[in-house]
C-alpha cells in the first residue's frame, strides 16, 4: 500500500508538517510506503479553466509543480491532506492544490455538469492545525473542503483538528493529538 501526504503550510517544520508526518509514520509502521510533499515548495499555478483535462485520459496541460503530483495521487491507495487554518479556511497554497485536482474529474460525453471521477474510493485523512483552541469552530469550512474531496472520489476516513497550536512546535507537545494522527495513519491499512 502507498500513502502520500500533501502539506499546505508555508512553515516547512511547523505543526501541520509534524501532524502529517505522524499520520504517515502510523501508515509506514503498519506496512505502507509513504511520501510527503510540501506544496509551498512547488511552483503550482492556479487552474486556468481551459478544460483540457476533462476527458477520461486527460491531464492538466500546465507544466508546473503539480504535474508529478497527479501520478503520485493515481498510484497511491490513500492520501493525507494537511493545512493550517488561515482566516477560517485552508491556506492559499492548499486551495490552489485542491483547485488543480479538478483534473481528477471528466465530463462524460462533454455534457455540462455530468462529471465522472478518474479515481474512486481512495482513502483520505485530513489534518487541520489552528491556533484557535475550539476545534469545532471552523467545522463548516472543513466540511466544505471534505465535500469537494468526496466529489473528486476520495473517501474521507478521518479528520484531525489540532487546536491551540500557538507555536511552531505545539503539535509535538500535544501527545493526544500526535497519538490521534498516528492512529489515523495506522487505520488507513485496515
């Protein structure tokens, strides 16, 4: 089994990275191959709405940092998508990544709104790190984000919300959150 993580944080060694890596450690120690990508380090442009990806075999025509990530997603059995919460939402980096996942859909017979999935049932764990201690405060945002991922064909298996992440090392100092992340990764293989 292969599990790929995507981190949408501008901090290379922040809470989101620590949590995604802990999910991947749980998966790895349960027998999965794992990889992680930091979206902030890749040059990924926004979707250009050209619709060239909208065929069963179609791929995005942009030659940027997203190109190789499609192959990683297609070859993975599960993904981990992690982001800090900025202004009640995912980061801009993560939003661009999710927008570009539009290429995982295609229009059946070119009919408007008749979208079909190029992937189905890949498991996913979402990870959100926020300074706000109330972990339910932004749930509607998370629901919306996971609704998009579900529409794309992912099966959300777990959501980890780490509240009170005030410093860049807060996750490391929260054994309960790290344990939940590890368990979520291990559960991907069950």
